[in-house]
């Protein structure tokens, strides 16, 4: 089983993903971490030194060469939006949109310094997040499942587990 967690920065993809993978006893992958490991640079430094388009190209390359058939994958927030990758994710596995209101995202992200798209907008984080979400949400909603990610990570992961179990029940 391959499960892709999709959503905005701060929606809990990594935390939910780690818990979900642990409960399913399958590997956890974070696309940002995989790119950092491959390049030897942080996501922030890749954005700063090469630009967003370069980073999105790395994401596309990673997903177009994806070979794992088991695991929980936390995608970068912009990954599904670029290069037709949402369609690719839907063919590779189960896609789950972690839907989270902007107000919750703001409360989770205030004070973080490792978010390249927020680096220049710390004082207007709410406006910036709302703008990014309005651009990406129509793509996120192409996920096979949508879950409320405003709750704590464990509750969100347990909700996804319930969906996975119901999917595997005979009808």
C-alpha cells in the first residue's frame, strides 16, 4: 500500500505520516527530505540559490522516477500542483488531502523559519497562506480522500486508518 499525504505547509503531513506509517508498519518517506538527501542542500537553500522552478523540477523528477510500492509519503505542499503530479500521485497510490483552515495553519507555522515561501512574509503569514491555498486547493481536492486536518495528528492518522480499513472490507 502506498499512501500520499497532500496539503499545505503546516497541515501535518510529516507528523501524521510518521504516525500512520508506524501504525501500518510500513516505511515513511518525506519528499522534501529525499530531495535534501539527494542534493545535500536544504529546501530553503535550494529555493534561495536556484529558485522555486528548479526545486519543482526536482520534485517532478523524484515523482516521475518513484519506484517504492509501499509506504506513507508526505509530499511537499506544492508538489501536487506542478507538472501534472497530482494525476501521477493518483495513479501510484491512495491520495489523502489534509484539509486545514488557514487560521490553524497560521497558528502552527508562526515562528518557523524553515518555510521558503513564507520567508519574506512573516508579518503577513495569514494573507500569504490564504493566497497559496486558494491557488492550490482545486488541485488538492483531486485527491481520492479529503480529511479534516485541524485536529491533532494522532486523531487525523486514526481517521485515515479507519478509511483504509473500510476500503479493505468486503462489501
